[in-house]
C-alpha cells in the first residue's frame, strides 16, 4: 500500500497557511520508518509576517475582559479533553510513544491548561493605602505582547502546553515553533484554539528549523522566548535571545541519577527504575539515566534484579498491545545511541544487557532499540558525562552516600535526581545537599505537579523563569507600580527635595 504523504502548513493569522518557500522537512513515522508528511520550513520573511499579525491579534486578545478570556481558555481545555483520542493518535504516530504514554502526556498537558485558568488570580496586583501623605500605591501585571515558544520533539503536546497555556491566558500572543520532527500535534491544537474563540493572531504556528528560530530570537517585536530542547541549543537560544534584549528561559537536557541506599526495598526500587529509565524509549528530560547503588553488595543485588526485569521488556510499535516502549525518534538518533554504547564499552564499561539489535529490527524499518544496561561506568567516560537520549542506561557504583552526592553535584547537568531509601536521615542529608532543581525521595521521576515550578539547575536551564507553576505567570508578565494621590482642596507646596515619608 502506498503511503500518502501530506504537505503540512503553518498556522498564521488564525488560519492554515501554506509555506511560501520550497524548503520542506520530512516527517517520519518512527515506528515504521516511513515518511508521512512534508513540513514547510518558514523563512525569516514568513516569520516576520506572522509576528506582525500576532501583534494585531495580541491587542484584541488583551483587550477582552479577563472573564471572557477565561471562557476561551476553558473552551480550549474542554475541546482538548473531548478530542484527546484524535490527539493521542497523532502523538503516537509522530513520536512512536505507546498509547498509554501518549495519554499520560496529554493528561499532564491538560494540567498546564488547568493551571492557566488561575490567571485572574495570578494577575492580581498589590494595593497599599496611605504610603505617603494621601498617597496610595498599587501594582498591576500586564502581558508582554508577542512571545515565542520553541519546542523539542519528545513531548509534542505536554511541553508546548507547559510553555504556552499561561502565556496565552495572561494576555500574550504566542508564536510556537514546534519540533520539525513532530509538527502534527501543534497544528491540531491550533484548530482547537480557533474553535474556542481565540482572536486570529493570538496563537501562531511557524514551522521550520534554524532560520525560523533565529528570526524569533532577533526580531524586536518578540518580547520573550521560552525554549525547551538540548543543552547545546538552549545555551545558543539564551545567548542570542538575551543579546537581543529578550527575556529567555531555556530548558536543556538532563542526566538524572537514582541513588539506591542499602536499606531501600530493592524490588520496589528496581521496578521504579525500570519505568523511569526506559519509558518512552528513555526520551524524557527527566528519565533516570544512571542508577547509583551505594555499596558493592547493594550494587550486585540491584543489578541482578534489574537485569532480569530488563530482559523481559518489550519494544515495539504503539499499534501492538503490551509494548513497554516504542522506537527512538530517528535513524540518526538510533545511530548516535549505538555509538555512545560502543564508546562506553571501549572505555571499559561492562555490558549487562545488550539492546543494540532487537529482534523486531528483522521485520521492521522502525527506529527500534532494545533496553541496554552498562555496569561499572566511571565518571570519566563519555557515556556518563553526556545525556544519552535513548534506552542505554548505566550503573555507577559508589561506596557512600557522600560520594554519590559529590559526584552528582559535580555533573554539569542538574535537571532531576532521586533517592530510594528507608532512612529519614539519609533523605534529609540528600535533599539539603544535592545541587539539582527537581528532587525525588522514593519517587522515580520527580516532575512537579502543575502548580509547582518546573526547572533544572546548572546547564539544564539557562535564564530565570520556570515552566508550570506560578513563576510562568511572572515570566510572561511585566509589573507596573503606580503611586496615586488625589489632593484635597489645599494648594500643594512646591518641594525640591527628594520625597520621603
Ligand atoms: P533540539 O535542541 O535538537 O531541538 C529543540 C528545538 O530547537 C527544535 O524546535 C529545533 O527545531 C530547534 N533547533 C535545533 N537546532 C537548532 C539550532 N541550531 N538553532 C536554532 N534552533 C534549533 O532538541 P530535541 O532533540 O528536539 O529534544 C530533545 C532534548 O530536549 C533533550 O536534550 C531533552 O533532555 C531536552 N528536553 C528538556 C526538557 C526540560 O524541561 N529541561 C524537556 C523536554 C526535552
């Protein structure tokens, strides 16, 4: 059967708009290796036109009362929930995620929209009476204007919503540049915003790659940039965006450790490790990359338990039942991960489970890798230093909790970390001393709930501002502080000194 290759569009000025350049990227179904669509790559001029329309749309959107705006956001939220089956199909098709995992992602995405319905509360200012003679002071929060979000491939729905829902709700116009590898979900959500009644221009999709991103980073009409992706690009986006006078929050990669203390329930820790390490083919910024058992005996027992469990994991297409995880996103990504494993072995790591050539590859052109586990990895090895965005996980053995904390603190990435223990004292020491942004205690993937702030430390995040949580509303607004006096009938004295109380 010949596969129909669709040509996708942008979403500009409230409608689907065809690309004007002849530049397109291939969008793949990673479960089969087939090209399913062509996505247009916007030129700088096309992005400029989109920004001009966004500026007009923002004025209309911000002029609507808060109550009316929340009606639109609520309608969008309900449409998302009603049509989640369709969205789920798109997420699985373009990312290869299992349906359960895609559903989890959409559910967490809805959480961001729910949080954005608190915008009226988060937009409340302050008011003080009689701060000076007959002077009252108050502050208000205004939207920034046109803001941009640049998204990664690994969460086609959740991350774009985490970056944009609050930005829209507080009155900005948002321009989203989705990953060119997964553009379908974002285009689908655009139709829902339009149906919900968002004014044309207040929500825009420009598809593309570097040229589109550069125009967003440099254009003076764009006030803020929210970026999520690899550390290398996050740093570039932060430096370029701030050089052009913008607020930038750029979220990068992670190398997340799981400490396993000798007193932990090892069966429970092993099950937690399995899902957090290999779920979504390990393509999560908060996936556990490194198990760090404390003490040789704990390490030997832990590795024996996970080895047995890992060997039973099933990799396959989302269309099959009982699959634990799907393919990685691309052929290049698969090759890169295999190279990382090979290099780790050359550098002296020990192969416990080999997933480089899973059985499914005999019958499918999809980008499958089975779960791989390397033991006795040391901090000087490349596979320890760098994020590996695929199912190759490592065991780093340490003697004491102190050693584990030191090692984790000296890693350049600091997104997430967790400890499995039954000791309150160990947990307290770990929580106090660890230099990482999101921390778990007996919780495998400590992604904060929507009303807490999300963000890593060190080279996992550049700039101030968080995703989710009340900080999102602060990031996407600016404060105006007013001092107000209404003199009564007396004539004011002229004063030349600096006013004081
Ligand atoms: P990526 O950095 O390759 O791409 C992210 C976005 O940047 C895409 O939209 C892409 O088109 C654009 N881009 C890529 N190269 C660019 C360049 N040179 N100039 C300008 N724009 C460019 O990331 P990815 O592979 O799509 O996503 C995976 C990465 O994202 C992983 O490192 C993962 O840890 C990270 N991630 C982080 C978080 C977080 O919250 N910290 C969440 C999800 C994913």
